[in-house]
C-alpha cells in the first residue's frame, strides 16, 4: 500500500491536485482515501469550500483507484462523468474523501465518493465514472 501511495503522490506532482493540497492517505483494493485542506486555495468567494474543489478531490480519488487497478503500462484511467451533491458548507480545516468502487468493468469503473469533515459529517457526495482507454 505504501508504494501505491508514493506512486500516486509522484503522479500528482505539478497537477491540480498538488495545487489544491490533495494527499492520498490510503489505497486498499476498491477503496481510496485522501485529504484536502479547506483554505484560500479551495474557497469560493464567500469563504466556503468550493464545489469544484470537492469535485476535484472526488475525481482525483476515483481516478487514482482505477489507475492502480489496471495495467498502467498499457492503459490509462480518465474521468468521463462526475456529479456532486454539496450538502454542508465548510469554512476551514480539512476534508477527507472516501472513494469506494461500485463497478469494475473492463472499460468502465464507477466510484461513489463521500467527502466528510473532521467529525465525519457529510460535506459532499459524488459519483464518478472512469473510462479505461489504451495509453496515448
């Protein structure tokens, strides 16, 4: 698991995930977990966590989970659809995304991602569809 986390961190260099402060903390089969700070990088103009930042965390976690479960020398995992329901605002601190794969096909993976605060209260719930494509 540690090697997968290091690999995910290396892939995230110079990307939106790095800019937002996303860190992968757990990869275990069909489950991926990661954190993101709620600060000036992830705020919208009212000082709350931006819905787009939550979507970026959700897509990052699901894409990483798909990436580590395929032959990445031949294939790539790319998000093709995401939705999110933002159920609670958050002004500061850290959120944790918990991604669970609910479908693993040969060409499509589907992930459910819950983003929670430090007290495990739901902030956002998302669904991500990832397509597995031949590596460009």
